[in-house]
């Protein structure tokens, strides 16, 4: 069985990845995390909210851009979410820290 595992790894190193390993559907939560981090990258690079929206949602979506519109609200939400990740929120994603949704009083005994 070790030889089979070694051969499978050797195939991956050669660039021959099995089709089943390549295709994994993205969840809604994963896309939200990805967009939040992409929005943060854009903001840190100096991009405007409109530029971030165009990158994330496409040029067609930005045609309906308004200063107080839904699309700008989505960009602001993504930026707040990414900033929360930077402030330690990534620990709850990794399962290291409990989230605010958990009820208080479930702290482990030390």
C-alpha cells in the first residue's frame, strides 16, 4: 500500500492529478471568504470601492453603481469582514477560538 501511495504522489509531482482530486465545488462561505480577502487586498493597494466592485463582480455590475447603493454596501461589508479576519476572526474559522454565536458559559475548565 505504501508503494501505491508513493506512485500516486509521483504522478501528482509529474502534473498528473486525478480528475476527482481537481474538482471540488466551492461553498458559498468559501466564496465569501475569498471575496472578502480580495477586497481587502484591493483596499490595501489603494483601490476605490468602485474598482474593488468591478474586480469582484464584473464591469456589468458596476454599471448600476451608486454612492449609497447595494453594490457599494456589499463591498463595505466584505471589507469589514476581512478586517475582522485580520483582528483575529481567522482563529474562529480555524476552530481555535469560539465564535460570538456560541453561548457564554461553555468555556473550558483550566
